C-alpha cells in the first residue's frame, strides 16, 4: 500500500490584502482575506509573475495545494469582477 501524502487542493475566493516579492526571485507571497480569515499563500514560476500585476484589493479565486501548511502553494488563479469598486486590472 502506498502511504504517500498527496496533499489537498481547494479553491478560495477572497480579496488580495498584500503582495510581497523580490525582483530577482521567482516567488510571490500574498495574503488573501476570505470569509473573515486571512490566508497566506505562495506561488512560483509564471503564476508568481502573473500575480505581481494584481492591484491590492482585487478579488481573486485561487486554487491552493496543501492548504493546511503555513503557506499554501497557489497553482492557479482567476481575477473576478470587484464588488467593492476596486480596479481589477
């Protein structure tokens, strides 16, 4: 029997509260406010580069892998029309 931990995948919709990245690093860290909870997540590669264009306050739907870890890994995201008047791109 294979007992490897495959992790979990879940989708969360919320507002971008902060973004952090170093210009010469291929990783982006952001916090998302969803259902009264703050979630910290990281992305790498092209997803990380695409996230850097998001304005603070943008509403996004993220697909997270291993959401139970300190920093979940963002594997995909979609920008949603803002309900609070924030620009979305």
